[in-house]
């Protein structure tokens, strides 16, 4: 498993080098399976909210800026998460045609090591992501909902019954970022 993370890091560096500094090949991520995440390529203003731990209600988050780019002429989609209250995180998303799944690695300043995630687009066109490792204490998934004319929604969900039912614990609304 250690080698998997190292391999993805090498792919990320190689893909970035192929694109060249400041050169984004967004159209390479607009067709085929890569378009599943390619449709999020862009610069997004994030409004977020989180469920209270006791389930009593929702509170607004500090927001963020989330940018997605196509790298390596369609090899991967990489995003950069920049919360308004500081910090940084990045995902590298590659499509595996052999398994019809996305292989994703997440790294953040606030996290030790890498998180491995898999994803698949469902029949409704939403992308459902499952955390593989490190194994969370309870089942957790993330859903990227299909974009609409004004942006897109995202939800982190937990299950307390081994995936029979799910409930939102964190939600995002993304709209185009304007300076």
C-alpha cells in the first residue's frame, strides 16, 4: 500500500511536467470517462455547512476556494482545496478503466499521510466516493452531485448501520469563483 501512494505521487509529478508550467489542458478532460470529474474543472467559490455533533442543526462554515485542473493531457484531474480560514489540501484523481473506478489520493496539511479513496459514477450521474484507507471509524462516503447551470453540490455522509442508511454531516455548494 505504501508503494501505491508513492506511485501516485510520481504520476502527479510526471503529469504536471507533461502539462508544463501554467499550461492547462482542460479539454483533454472533457471526453470519455475522465469527463466524469473533468466537468468540475474550474475555479469555485465554496459555501459550506456542517451538522452539529448532537444532530441539532446546521452551522455555516468559513467557505473555501476549490480549483480543479486537468493534468497530463487527461491523465488525471487534480484539485486544490483552500479553506478561507487557512490550510490546504489536494486530491489526485485517476480513472482506472480495468475496474471502471476512480483511484484517488488525498493529502492535506492537517492530515498525516495519504488517504486512499475510490469512486464510481452512479446511474443518476453523481460520483460516489468511498474512503478505503485509513479506515474511518464508521462508514463514510462523499457525493459529487451533477452540476447544474449555477454550479454543483457535494455532501459528506456517514452511516451508523454499516451502509444501510446514510445522513449528511457536511455539505458544500460550489459556484464559479469571481475575483
